[in-house]
C-alpha cells in the first residue's frame, strides 16, 4: 500500500497505544519496526515537546468520538529527520476486547509540502520581479516624457544665446 497502515489499541496503564499491525510503509515513514515502536512508545518516540502533548490530547478526544481525518502532524523519524505526515483514523469495536481498536492510515507529505512552499516562494519572487519590471517601464516612460520638454528647452536656450 502507498499509505502506512496500522492497527493499535490504547494502553490503559500509560498514555500510549500498542500496535498489532504495522505495514512496511509505516516502517518506511517512521524508520521504526512495529516491535521497536511498541517497546519505545508511539507518543514518546514520534513527537517532540508541545506536539507530544497535543497528540496525547488528540488521542483522548478521538477515543471520545471526535474524528481524526487527514490531520497533519510533525514526527521525528528514527534517524532524527523531521517529517510531516497526515493521519486518518477510525475506531473499530472489537467484540472480544474491552478496548476499541484504532485503524490508522498515514502518508508522508513532507516532499509535497516542501514543493508547495518552494513554488510559493518562486511565485512571490516572480511577482516581485514583475513589479520591478513594471516600475522600470514606468520610469523609462516618465524619463522619456520629461526628456522631450527638457531637450526642447535646452535647444531653445542654446539657439537664443
């Protein structure tokens, strides 16, 4: 699958989740295997500081029924690189478990975001160059309009002396 797919359940004794399914794309996105992320903890490993707190709060509201669809999160991969992912999750009631299961889809959108930011910068630069070009044309037209009367005055002054 092009998306990272995982299945997890909330851990009641600590503010985290335990993964039972973790596809290869999740490993490609995060750099961690399922075993590593279960041992280290999703929230403690993937998020830094304020983002970790926000993610923990988001899990609580999600478990109360608030949908999580295509939300953007900054994570830290195993190699330390910061990446932007989108997450969409659904709750699945499981008859044999007390806790609901969470199905999550993740996509790494870092390159798409960087390309969009680069395009926005290029467009801003193009608008700036266009404005400078317009100002240059106005200055050239104005100098031509001023130069003609000055030339006439100069010629008149030279012929009068």
